[in-house]
C-alpha cells in the first residue's frame, strides 16, 4: 500500500499549484519520497514539482496518451516512492471534451482518492452547497476531504468546517490569505534568480501546509494499492543512438517520458552557453523562452553555426515552438540559426493554444500534442517573398476542425509550433518515407 491522491479544484485560479507544491515539500520534509504528477499537457508546473520534490514530474494526459499508457506511467513511477501527488487541471470536471480528460476522469481511471480545494475568499457556510454539488455530481469520484484556500482567520475556518460537517465530507485544513503565496510568474525559465524566487515560494507554501493542514488525516485517507510493473525486455537493451537535447534557461519544455522512450543515450547541451554541439544522431530543440534570451542566443555565433552546419549536412533535427524559433532567420531582428527561411516576432503577441492531432502523410504517422505560444511567424512577408516552405502535416483540434499551424521540413530538419507527445511511438519514424 502506498499513499496517492489527486488535488482537484472548483475552478482554475483556486490555488492548486500552491497547495500541491506546499504538500509536496511538506511531505518531503517528513522524510517521505514524493512522486509528482500533473494532469494535462503543462510543462511549467512540472518544473516546479521537480524543484519541490527532487523528482521528475510526469504528465498524465488522456488526450495525448492512451488510458493503458497513463496507468502504466502512474504505476511505474508511483510504485518507486512513498507518496504520489497528482495536481489536477482547471476545474475538477473540466476536460478537453466535457468530462473526458478532466481531473475527475484521471482520478476515476486510476482509482485515486481526491482532495478537493475550495477557494473560500468572501464566503463561509455557502461553500456547503459547492461541496455537496462537487461530491454528488459524480458519486463514483472518491472525494475524501476538502482543503480551503484564502482563509481569512481561524474563526473563518470554523464556519467552513461547519459547511463540511453539513455535507459529510471531512475538512482537512486550509491555506491562509497570504500575500507571500502569490505564485511567481510562469514566464521565468530556469535562471538562478527564478529558481531562488520559486524556492522561497515553495518554502512559504510548505510552512502554510505544516501549520494548517492535517497531513496525518490526509495520509490516512489516501492509501492505495500500487502494483509494480515488470520491466520489458526491450527496456533492458543498451541504446545505440545518441540524441542531443537542448536544455538551459531558454529551452526547457520537455515531457520526461518522451526522452525516455527515445531508447537513446541522451546528452544535454546549452544553445546559450556551449560553444559546440555534442556528437549525436539527432538534435532535439524543445520549447522554452528564446524570446527572453534572444540577444544571448544571437551572440553565441559558434553554436548557431554548428546547428546550421548540422542541418545542411542532413542531420536529423526535431524542433518545437521555441526550438523552431531558434531555427528561423531571426526573431524581431535578433539573428537565429537561419536553418528555416522564416522570421519570428513577438509583435502584436497573441495566445494560440489547444490540443492537436497531427497527421504526417509522408511518414504515415499520426501524433498528438499541444500548441501554446504568443509569438508568430511573419507569414505575409515570407509569402510575398515566396520563402515559406510548405507544411508536411495536417493538424486538427479536438473537434476535428482544421488548424492552420504547419510543420516545416528542410532536409532532415522538422520543426513546428506544436509540442509533440510521442511516448507511445517511435519518433524516428518521422524521417521514414
């Protein structure tokens, strides 16, 4: 038996990340090993989870992955630690298509007990109706307790406890209304200053949990049976390929199981700080914040030239979002690698996001992923000069509608805005025609 639970909330902005990080660090302080998970495609919260626990956080996403894959991941990673903490996404029942893919859906498929987080600001006994609705709407979801956020005082909490008693759901504690518990900017990268800021935030959140959350009761209510999966034969084989993965302040949006599934030896390098590329069969340039470090990336001429030479010589490169921007001619006048005849800009920044199903006809491969970016390609200028290469993919949203976002190919360089999830396939099939 292990401890495992999912933290769900009434809505986005309720404080799931704050409570999750506080609980993870508080449990670690007690000498417990903690395995973090994140519902959905988020690759920023997972970095915070890693900092709070010392363990890589694993995404559980029912749009991008199969139910069997999700169960295998949870069992494999969760069985190696004392406590598994799953941070939910949006409101408890908000999925990519109604209930599907929601926090509640994940909890149901993994047989996980749920801790419901309720924002108690400017309310008291009225939360009884909220708790009643969330626990009775789907009675197959096992909500074992409630934690309140933004509680004004101990007296305020007594009224909230009355609400819990009226619904028969245990109150497990609260997080205070605290100015120091405002989540730092999610647009930080992996710089030392940002890590210091986040570390301070995590410590404050953990102090709050230690002070006001009944951790012993929470652990007693969240015992589950986790089986240890067998190691498959192909997982014992020594990898024969080498993949160079960009990882620094500018490039850090990765799904850990993607890299694991490469069945390759991973070597990390920094487009910001290193002067040369490691010897590799493939280069992976994940998303991140190249726009924040454009001047530093431009100044590292030897790395830009090494990337360009690798591409011209036919080396395999996969680049996503920020990684694709790094391969363009420039971003707002700052020179990049020049592999793709495109120009990127943050001017008139607009958010583009959503799940994607991507069909690559030439390689007969269909993948899923998530698009999230504020930058865009200067399409009008590129089209006018007849520079834009054609897309090698067709993309669709969750409803099956066409999405215009392209994947470009130049020799063996494949690049696009969409972050791909390939943990259930062989990504090297992209280059097979």
